[in-house]
C-alpha cells in the first residue's frame, strides 16, 4: 500500500471515528454514554508511530497490539450504533469488553 493510500485510509478512519464519537450516546442514558465517550477518547488516542507497527500506545501510556486497537474501535462503533437505537443493554455489552481490555472497570 502506498503512502498516499495509507494517508487516505487514515483520513477516512479518523473522519469515521469523529462521526461515531459525535453520535455516541445520543440515544443512551448518561450511565452508558459517559463511559462510552471516555473509552472512545482513549481508544482514539491509540496511534502507531509508523505504518505496520505491531504495538500501539495510548495517550495514558498504556500499550496494546494493533489488532486489539482495531477490535476496540469496532466494538465501540457497534456500541455507538446501539446507543443510536436506544439499546443501552447492547451498548453496555460491547462497551464492557473494551473497558475490560482498557482496565477501566
């Protein structure tokens, strides 16, 4: 994948994450939307220093595999969609796994 393609993909991903965060919690109770937004902020900070990096670091200094970061992003997107539907239980189910991995319990 060329650098230009990587930059384009990264831009699309960041725009998607921004849209997800802006929409997060719109249909959930504060007990779900607040922890969801907190987890999104931390997961969004997971960035690699170079393409193909296996380990990524969060703003708080915690370290995760790139695969774990992708999984957490996907789970938070599912939780955000559940909030949009007003389904707190489904949102919490997906959020719980992410919070466990982030040690935010």
